[in-house]
């Protein structure tokens, strides 16, 4: 198994793996938060997948990081710091998109995990919420910290010459996605199909789950008979979907209804308080060769406006692109690992498997001709890929790498501020660390006496 795949397996399935092979226990308590032995081992496993050489005190360092996260979460709850459901859903979607690309398809991910993407998301929703909560608390503590150019230069000068980082080749890439839109006639065809499926279930007694397996265009639920995990009115589903789910009686099959994805029918399996469990069948309008021809013509027009200089890439992305993950940011991909727009080739390939092949023969500043695009939910269209920049492999220097060095200098300064905040909070927070970590020098700061005043 290649390293990226192994890392993803650990990220996705670590909690399940360690609950099976370890006798889990609480190894630290920070306020009202706990750190489990499995939490530590999962993090160590991820680090081991990325590097053959780990320091002997790696578990001590991981414990320190986890305790810091728990302290941030504990304080965030005290301070009523919140993250929205939309933020959690967006982060889950980003991670699922990354994992799907790494596995090659949504079907392969679901086959490996033996659950639908929706079920995987539900399993990790609370973990993601806590991660975002810790990040938000950290941001509130350090939001006023900045570094001057002089501080950046001083930071760089203090790095020993033989310790300067080596940067592999990196690219900045963006795209403009133009999706094919079905005609009214195509929408009517999908409506007639879903209406016929409903008739066979309601009037002829056909099994809903079997029909979902045979005819549903939702790859995340079709194989499971159309079943979705339990959800509430506050979960981020289409409003029409929520409305129908909470209007049905148990066992009732809805009339056909429309969302942006196509036409659905839904059956309420049960309701528990404010939670429902449903199954549904989705029929999408077919995309025809004529639809694709029209999109290709539109993409060609955009391409010629770009190469003639009549509009910038950022302007075209905001005006024409149907990719909501990039069009608001000038069309460029954002690296989920670093937060900036620079990628090593394997990293951009993990985000989008086709990009490395498209940009292979391109030069900096060049646009690809429109190429066929298929989205993760089966959307079809064309896209124009933009290779904004390419950097050659090199040893870090201020001229080429100022933004990265500035980011590192700022991170170090913020970490100092965070550690000072931590020392103050430790004196007012209940802390307990398992004796198996008593020899960790870096954890001694966590063992200060509680200040009860």
C-alpha cells in the first residue's frame, strides 16, 4: 500500500482499528475533556505512515498536542464559542472529496468502508465539530498576532544553514467548471420515470428498497436500498428534502418532489422525537450529447476571452464557474493541508486525479483548452484548467519563499502566545495525566498546582 493510501486509512478508520486491537483507557483529563490511549496511538500511526524515523518521545509530543486541543475545546465551551452546522458540513464535504479522489471514486470508498458517504460523515461529525471548535478558540487567542518583515528576516537568519528546508516543485492551479444543464424536456422525462417507479411501489406492491437498488441515481444510498442516516430539521439537507421528510407518516411514500439533483420519492421508515430515518430514490435528468455540445461552445468562448486577455482568470471563474469550492476564490484550488494555494504534484493529484495529467505539458500562466469534466456527484460538463505558476525544487530562500517563511515565523510567534495562555489556564483547570507518561519532560508544565482563587 502506498503511503498516501495508508495515511487515509488511518485518518478514516483509526478509531475503529484501535478500538479493536487495544484495550482503550483514559490517559489524560483536561477540564471536562478526556484523551484516550487510542487517540494517541492513531496520531502516532499517522506520523509513522509519513516518516520512517520518529523521535523516541513522539508519544509525549502527541500527548501534549492532544491536551492542548482538549484545553482549547474546554475553554471554548466555557466561553460559549460556537461553530455553525454549515461550517461542519463544509469541512466534512471537503474531506470526503479528498478521500474520494484518493480512492478513485465514491463507490470504492464506500465499498472499503462498508458504509455510505452520508453514514461516514455522520460518524465523524462530532469529531470535526470539536476540531473546528479548537481551531476557532485558537484563532480568537492569537488573532491579533502579526509579524513584521524584520521579524521574518530575523526568524530566517536564525535557521542553521544545514537545517534550511528543501522545497519540492510546487504548482498553483485553478479551474473554471461549466456544467451541462438539462432542458425542461429532460426534467419532464425524469419526473415521468420517478412517477412510474412510485406507482409500481404504491399501487403494485413493489419493494421500495429493491427499486432503489435498481433505479436510484444516488450512488451513496442506492446499494443500501436508498436508506439515509437519521437526521433532524437542522441538518444541512435541501429544504425541500427536509420538508417532505417531516410531513410523512411512518411507511408513507411521498409524491415526487424536485431538488437541484433531480426528482425524488421518499419513504419515512420511522421517527424518534426530532429525528427521522428515511429512504429515497433519486432520478436525475439525463445529460445528452446536445447538452454537452452547448457547454463545449460556452467553454470555448470563455477560453478565447482568457487567452485574448479580455478578462482575467479570477473574473472568469467568478462569472462562469459552477464549482462553488473555487469560484469564490478566483478559481484557484486551496491546499487543505497548508491553507495556501501551493501544491506538490502528488498533493494536487490527491485533490483531483486528472489535474497532474492536464498540466503535464503546460507552462506557467497557460490555460488548457476545454476538457471533459465529471464531478463527484456525477455532474458532467467541461472545464478550463489554469496553471498559474510552477516553482522548481530548491533550498528555502527569502526571495522565492517569503510567504512560507512569513507563515512559519507567524506560526512560531502564535505558538508562544498560545503557550503563555495555556500556562494561565492550567492553573485554573483540572488536569490529570496517566502515570505511563510520568517521564515526559514536556508534560511537566501541565502538572502545575490548581489556583483556586
